[in-house]
């Protein structure tokens, strides 16, 4: 419930790696996010620090990432931020920031894209089912005549 959702804008820093796993398709790539600021002394835009994220995509999102996201493209990524810290074989503490992506798209402020829905397999044709008989059956008797039924008489109890 209390997850950290982020929306990050940056450039694809590594070619997306696609894999078919037992849990379904998966893709990952590194995303570089560099802050920019206006330097008054130089009267120019200056690059700040660059943050790197490992972006993970699963299922249909992974398939679509593998089909259309390439190295160097500007993208937007929305997903759950997960920061992990580890100590590796006597080295200093190591940290990584991963994003489990919910949505990934090209940054249209820096270019154009043509959206295309993925092709879905056609369902196998099935034999037509007969139409159900929705009409209420007529009561027995001759048509046009009203039928009268008498209620059974109660049995005498002695």
C-alpha cells in the first residue's frame, strides 16, 4: 500500500534486454536522468548530477519495450521506486535504485512517435450455438379458451 511511485524523465542508457522467464516476459534497461540548471555566471544551461535507474518491465509492457525502445531515446517512466543497499565481498556499501515500471513512453517534448497497437491473435472460430427458446410455453388446453383449475380439497383429519 505505501509504495513510492515516481515519474522519471531521462534517456535510455543501455539497450533493453528482453528475456522469457517462467513468470512471463521481462525486460530491463538503464535510464540516465541528468538535472539541468541555468548558470547565471556563464549565461548558459549547465548539466548537473546524473542519476541512473534500472527500469524493469514485465508481461506485455516488456514485449512492447523490446519492440520499440532503443538506446539513447528520451523516455518517461512511471513506476514503483525500490532502493537497495548491499555490501559486496568486503567492498564499500553499494546502493542501486530500481523502478518497477507501470508505464513507459517516449518523451514527445523531444521528438515524435507513431503509436501502434500490438497485433492480437485471432480467437479460434467456435461452432455457432443454437439460440435459446426465450418464449414462455402456453398453458395446456385449447387455444383461445381459458383453462380453470380447481384447488384440491383438503383431506379431512379425524
